[in-house]
């Protein structure tokens, strides 16, 4: 994929984030410039504490930068407006986290329906669950599903509203490698079929092989960017 010439889905400029902890300032981001190209799969790699989650949260409108700006297409995100950020998240962003955050008393289908009920142009929950390979688990409760299956329900929930952006923070962090591969395959399938711009955080360097582009983080900065000539399939990876 020619990411250099592809349209920009999201652009961040000179982002900084400082957490104030009593008298101490913790600089989490120290001037980040990054473009996410439409349809690309971006992997964010780097040691714990290097700012990956902080960046992802700001890109997804979950958190605000101390300074700098984010543009979604040609629209500047209004970081001061909780309402504008809510609207942005609701209409454009799907999140997947390390822990699945499913509601235990609802079935897989009902967990996904919670989101589709408030979305503008959702796909039916059954379609979203079918996409992630859970057509035969619709009426299972989270406790009746494996960790990998629960994570795939979380992915179905994230993508059922047809988001422009899919932001994944350590989606395989709690899973064994075999199960993690199934989860990565589901994410890749969405990325390919819907051209969903996808950013995925991991501290597992092997996973970077599935990306179009890899950003390396250290101390709140992007210290290196690499384009993969060839994207490897999750099934080819071992860790
Ligand atoms: P990563 O995702 O790469 O592990 P984070 O973005 O979570 O890194 O954290 C970057 C830095 O910001 C770390 O030093 C972390 O301790 C600090 N940090 C993150 N979130 C908070 C918070 N809510 N309050 C204070 N400090 C935080």
C-alpha cells in the first residue's frame, strides 16, 4: 500500500501531554507529529511508559493534549468541548482495549447491540459478530466464552458502528499466542474489508510484522518510523 500518497484520515501536530502529579510534572508526550493514512494498519511499538496509550487516547478523543492539535479529515477536534469529543468518538472511533469490558449479564449479541442502538448507520450485531467468526456464539454470555472470543466480541462491538478509526490498545496483551493470532486476524479482516484506518499498540515486536507502518516510541516521542515492504499474515507469526 502506498501510504505516503494515501489520503490522511487523522493528523496530529506537535502534541504534548503533561500529567501533573502534585508538584511533579510527568511529560507523557513531548511533541508528536503523525499522520494516519486512510485504510492503513499502523503499529505503535515501544517500552512501557513511552506514551503510546496517551497518544491513542488523544487521537480517539478520550483524553486531551496539553498542547497541539488533531485533525480528523479537515475538521479540527475541539479539545475543549466534551460534547464535540463525545460526538467524534461516537460517530467515528472504535476502541479495543486489553481487557474486554463486556457486560457480564448480557449476551454477545446484546453487548454489541448496546452500541448499535446509539450509532448512526450501524451494521446488525449478528453481522458484526459473524465478521469476527462468532456466528455460533451469539447468545453466549461472556463467562461462557474464552478470552479470545470475548476479545472478538469487543472487536465486533467496536466495528459495528462502522467507525473510520479502529484504535486498539494491547488487544492481545492478555491472550496466549494462538488466541492472539485469531484476534489479530479479526482486526486485519476489518481493516481490509472496510478500509478502516487502524492503529494498534503492542509491546510485542513480532506483531509489528502485520503492519503497513510501524512507529517506535521512546520517552514520549516517535523516534523511528518503518514501512513494511511486506505485511506478514498473523498466522505466520510465532511468539
Ligand atoms: P505506554 O502506553 O507507552 O505504556 P503511557 O502513555 O501509558 O505509556 O504513559 C506515558 C507516561 O505518562 C508514563 O510515564 C505514565 O506513567 C504517565 N501517565 C499515563 N497516564 C497517566 C495518568 N493518568 N496520570 C499520571 N501519569 C500518567
